């Protein structure tokens, strides 16, 4: 993926594989057998997902710690 974040989100980011703009689509994230529904920026053709840094280092890292502590 390439491009940069904009105020409304990374809609200007283009999938390197398909050359299509990413769209905010519903998706599923799984970790240690637990599944979560989340809207993520994805390529509508190949399904490549962009996980923004804030999400990866924030909410996802917090959930990861909670699940590993169980």
C-alpha cells in the first residue's frame, strides 16, 4: 500500500497490487481464538487490509495484552 493519511482517513492510499483506492469495509480480526468485528481500510479487489498505527498500537495492543493474561 502507498499514500498518506488524510483528515478523513487513508482513502487516498492505493493498493500496490490492484491500483485501487482503499475503502472502509467491515472486517473480522482474530487473535488467540477470539474474533472481533471492526471497520478497516481494505482493497475492494484483493482484500489487503491496512491497520492504522493508532489502532495497532492502541486498541489492538490492549486487547492482545488482555487475552494473553487470561
